[in-house]
C-alpha cells in the first residue's frame, strides 16, 4: 500500500504525488508559571482548570512529483499550491493511521526544489494538538477502525423511562464535549452537577466527558445519545 495523505478530501495520489515523509511532532504542553518575589521557584498554573492544555502540533511533510515537461512541472506546482494553501483549515488523514484524522492547515508557503522535470515540496502542517477518531464512539463503530488495545465496546445511546444510571467511557487522551441528542427533555447529573437538555441536539461546553469512566444519572422518558469523537496524542 502506497503512503498517502488526504487533505480537504483530496489525496496526494490523486495528484500523482509521492509522499516521501509525514512526521507528526508531539504537541508541547502550555506551561504557565508565575514567579513570586522572595520565593524560591514559581507557582505553576498549567493545570489551573483541571487539565493540561497543549499548543498546536507541527507535521513536517515532503512530496515528490515527476512530470513530462517543464510546462507540466509549473502546472503541477500551481496545482499543489492551490491544494495546500487554498484549502485553509481542513481535515488531514494519513493512511497509516487508520481511523484517525487531524485538523490542520499550511500557514507558510512550501519550499520548492526543481530539477529538470522533477520537483519536491517541503512544507509543514500546523494542526490541532490531538488526532480525532473518524468514527463516533459507541455508535455503529466499524471493526476495521477499532483499536483492540485502546478502544472499548460500549453503548453511547440509552432509552430511559424514569431514572437510570449509565456509564460512558472516553478512551481518549483529553476530556471532550459531546453532542447530546434527545427525543424528549432530559436531566443528566454528572459529578454532582445537574444539566438540563432539551429535545433535539445540544452541545453544552460546560458538560464534558472526562478521560475514562463517566457515571451519569439520567432522568426522563425517551432516548438520549452522547455523540463524540475521541481525541488522542
């Protein structure tokens, strides 16, 4: 299987490009320290809101292409620039990381090295710190994208008649904000905090699924679904 990237829905193979390298760098933690006069060291506020945050990650890449003429070479150059720079922020997939994608953009022009009818592009994606799963967790998850080492078979949709306590697992590296889909108004209690969700789809940025097990007490009559993509390093 040839290595390829797909950016903004367009594959490097569709453009007759050879992927030479794709090297995702780990995101750096945002370190927030404040020195205090007459005190040794400093106060570390990096986890002030309960979880470490991270800066955007860099993904250096190299693409190689061959053409039949100089005119074709310059046409390919224009085509690749339009693809990389004209797409803005878009989904980025690498076929050796099955079931995952990045959200990224190219912020600086690629460097172009040309020799006769051959050329290379060296460039860098700037991406959201975490990879996201292509499949929604717990909802018709496909076995070909299921990771038996990190994923878990679970249910993320529930039918409630009265009050039920359910478990939802977030197998990602960080907490996530799910979309809550309800067929009737529901009350959800998580970690002692009460949340009210109306009929339809709601995204409450105060309601987050922590890493690991989330125990939820749901009151109402109807169906409720927690839709989310896991995020990993």
